[in-house]
C-alpha cells in the first residue's frame, strides 16, 4: 500500500467500514521463507529493483512451512511448525500454464547426438507469482516461487499392481521437496532433501528464463536452433550465496545436451550470465556436497562439474606450472576424507563476477578465503555493501520519525536516502533533539505496552532500551552480552546505592533446532533474566527480557523503539549484517566491533557517534597465531572470573547446578570466537554508553547523526551498484502516479 501510494486511502476506507487497519495487519502471516539476514536481504533487493525500474525477477521456493515459530517454555526454545498457508495466501497467483518438469536420479548414456540423462524421476514445479510493486513508479515486478507437484502418473506401476491407495499416498513423496525450509542459518547440513530443493529451484528457474528468452526477439530461431549469442547481454543470473550454484552446471547441461551448443560456447555464455555473491566466510557454512550424493541424484551434473573443473585446472597448470598444491587448493573437488564438491569454487569458476557484501568482507575474500582465485583473476572480485529498503525500515515501521524528517527535508528521502545527510545541521539543535527524543519515547512506550499485553512483562519505558536481536549463533556472541548483564547484576548487588543508568536489555533470536549450544545460550539468557528480574535489590534498575519469536514483523516494532543496537560479533566473522543498518536508520546508537558493515557505518557517522570496541580483524589474527588461552583473561580479571564461576557453579540454575557447565567450558576451553578477549573493552564501552545516556542532549545529537549518516545503507544504492557494475544496466527511479491512486 505504501509503494502504491494508497496507504491513506486504504486506512480511511477500512475506517469507514468500522475496521482498524492495524488489527488487519496483525492477522497477516509473515512470509518466513528465509532464515535470517540472507532472505531478508533478498526481499529488500526485490523492493529496490522494482523501485529502480529494473526488469528483474526473484526466484525461490514456495515452502509450505517457513521458518518455525519459536515458543519459550520454562526458559527453553520449543519449535512449532509455521503453517503460514493455512488460511490461504491472497497475494499469490498460481500459474499452471508455466508449470515445468524437474528430473532427479537416473543415469547418463552416450548417443549419436551426445550425452543423455535418462530413466529419471520427474517432479513438476508449479510457479506461484507474487507482485512486487516499486515505490511510486507504477512498476510491478514478480517474485516467482516454485511448489513441487507430483506428476499425474507418479507411481503408475502401483496402479497396475492394484495398490491404488498406496499410490495416491506416495504422491506426497515428490511433493515433500517444497514442504519445509531448513532452519539453519550460516550452517551447511548435507541432507539429500536439501540438495533436491536446491536443484529443484535451479532447474525450474533456468527453464523459465530460457523459455522467456526464446519468446523474445533475441532468441530468434534459425531452423530449429535458438540463437544464444545475445543471452548473456539480456540475462543476468545473480546467485544469492551458493545455494543456487547448481544453476551453473544446469545451464551448461541445457546448452550442451539440449540445445547442442559446443562446450566452449556454452561455458562462455554461462560465465557471462552468472555472477556469485558470497555471504559468509565461516567454514561450517560453506556448501561442500558429497560426490556420492550428486552421483546418485544428479549424475549428469556431476560429470559437467568434473569437466568444468578439469578445464579450469588446465588453466591453473598453464599459469602456475608444477604448482600441484595450488591446483589441489583451487579444485572444486576435495579429495581428503569423503570426496566432496566445493560449491563456492564452482561458483567462482562459473561466474564473471564475485562479490562480498561489505568492504571488510570483500577484502577477506581476496586476502584469505579466495586468495588463490583472486591472484589468478583479480578483476573478477568486487564489493557490494549490503543495504536495507528505507520504505519498510523507516517509512512503514516508524511513521513518527518519518513525519518529522519530512517536515525538515521533504518527502523524497525514501528514494534518495542520501538526502538524510541534510539533517546533520540540526543535530545540535535543542528543538529538533526534543522532537526526535519525543518520537523515540513514544515508540518505546508503544513497545513497552506490547510487551505487557503480549508477554505480561513490565518494563520501565524511561530506561535505556538495549537490544540484541538476530539469529542465535556463537559467532554473534550473545554470550558476551550475557556476561555484561551478569556484570551489571553483580555491581548492583555489591553496591545497591551506586549510581546506575537503568537499562532494559532485550535479546531475541531463533536457534537452529539442531544447534545445541545456541539453545543452551537461550536457556542461559532466560535463567539470568529470571534471577535479575526477581531480585528486589535490583528493582527498576535492570530488566532482562528474551524476546520470543524474533521475525520481520517483530523487528518492525523493535527498531523504532531501540536506544542501543548490539552488533558485537568477533571481527572477521559477520560478513555484513543488515540488522545494524535498521537500528541506525531508526536513530539507535550502536555498540559494535569493527566487523562487517559496522566498519562502514562508523566511517559514515564518525567514531564520535558510535561505541566501537574490541579487537580488529588483524588483532584477532594475531591472537589466533599466538594461541588464545581463555584462562589468561579468566585469571587476570576478577569480574570475568566471578561471572564464569556463577555460570559454571549453578548460580543461575540452582535446581540443576550442572546445567551451564557446558557453556562455561566453551568460554574457557573451546571458544573459537574469543569472547573473553573482548570482555574488558566491551564493559568499558558499555560504561561509556551508560554515561552518555545520562546526557540526553549528547545522546540525541548522536542519534540524529546516526540517522543523517545512514544514506549509504539504502538497498537502492546497493542495487544500483549491482546493476551498473555486474548486470550492465542503468537503474533509475521515475515518479509515475499509479493509475488508481487516490480513487
Ligand atoms: C534484518 C534481520 C535479520 C538480520 O539481522 P543481523 O543482525 O544482520 O543478523 C535477521 N532476522 C530478521 C527477522 C531481520 O529482520
């Protein structure tokens, strides 16, 4: 409604009917079709591509069950299935006329006309189209999501055998492909069904792209053969991580086996069409599919991958004669242990551009993870710093702040976010500070009312709202935040009369159901909250809340109400982050490490407007080389010792004193994220936060500087860069009234 410019009209229309639009909004399900930042980024990109008038499609899977709903019961995470389609989805339109077959299993045979993939099992891909309107430009793009449909003759042999009932029941097997989203964030799980999902999406999408290309004037047919000469000029396929990387061998297979192009021509077309965005450097997140699984499910693709790799290694050999170690390290095929295909290597080899998602991350790709590839083809490597759509993450979610910005600088900032910089001149203006402070206070009050209504928890709305929301992961260091909470608690207990800046610390996020440590971290946060919130000595000074079921609609309520944004990952682990940008745009101050896009945020606003702490990537590297011994920090800092001893000894789990021994063990023995090494500097930075909050004039000046400096982090800027520097097209926002606007 916002993008179509009909929000006011709809609001009014519902009001006339005696209905409240906010009540209606609460009834709508989140489309939880992603895990965390990666899927949310794609959604922001769709909004920006439509807004910039690009002829772009989003492709994905129409999961019947999205990311699970998180319930907290007795201080523990419980997962409930997300049956989001239960009452239907009014935004989607099935397009049975574009249904396509996808093949699995089978074998490869040699024929006179080349290789053929035969004896396969077929599953159909049914497209469902979802409209993506641009902002005020009368453009509507399409998000096309594939749903698995059993073929009519699936299990026909059972019909002949007479087991009709079983044959009908078995139709579910094929349709299981799009049943449920795998709930891991930043973690690779090499499951057969997951591989089938990835190929299902690639195969359906590529057929769809080629069908559309053939229908265009560029795919003109001479006799029976389509002319693919113009394909890479007309089609750009941006791989959002390696999850769709099978698009590369699939496009090769279609061009060679089906369209009968020679290998070299097919490979040239493929690499010029494809580009790869890397989203993580964490080794446990990188996709490495067992060859045995590919052999059974996608035998022809495995052959093609092997040949791509063979020809690539020939080029490596030519450039670096005799350097066998380099060849081994650049190969798509990993030979040590179970034989696997490294999908990142395949993606680099099969693409003309490779990018990271923040300046620091792109440097790490060039200097570390993909160093040898960078040495060989430096011009392939780019950076595209992530962004967020200002329509959802300011205009929609924070109307109070949007209104006062419009009063100062007009109403074009939602499509020209750089214009926010004009607010800088009012950063020290006491009157504007008062207005910005009032909006923040109203947003905090509204969120406090929601907490009381939905969860029955009472918070002090004048306390500092300190918020840490994102997927629960050791690298994101919710444990570091937890140590700060315990430290504050211990201080209050030690001297209840000491001056204290009241805080409400809120932590939220889902743990992958199979990630034991992440679930223990949630349990610890809830246990600490239980002790802190029920201690009469603590009173109104400190409250700790675990925010249940963190998701986009909750994020839209949190961001406007945040005073402090926690972005405290170990330097070098968070590729970019986008939550950091949402907070900044809504006037929260950041306490953060020099990681991901935090680095660029600090650069935009200046170090005076952000609380930076902790080791840099270089210092982390140094510590790793030297050898990290957590006991050095534990023995050298009495506050750390007290916190860890309390966790270890059952202070927060009196009914089960051993409950959190495992967590203490991680902190002291197995912590790959150096939590204790950053503790002291983190506490110091938090103390500076508390002191600054006492000076509301200073705090609001910083908040205004944050808002004013967030122009760079519009996903419009990100998409304009992808368009110009990878896709070879020129984006532009053109104001056009919707034909129906105002009616
Ligand atoms: C933005 C967003 C994320 C990503 O947050 P990070 O802090 O960048 O990890 C995850 N989940 C939801 C619901 C979001 O809106």
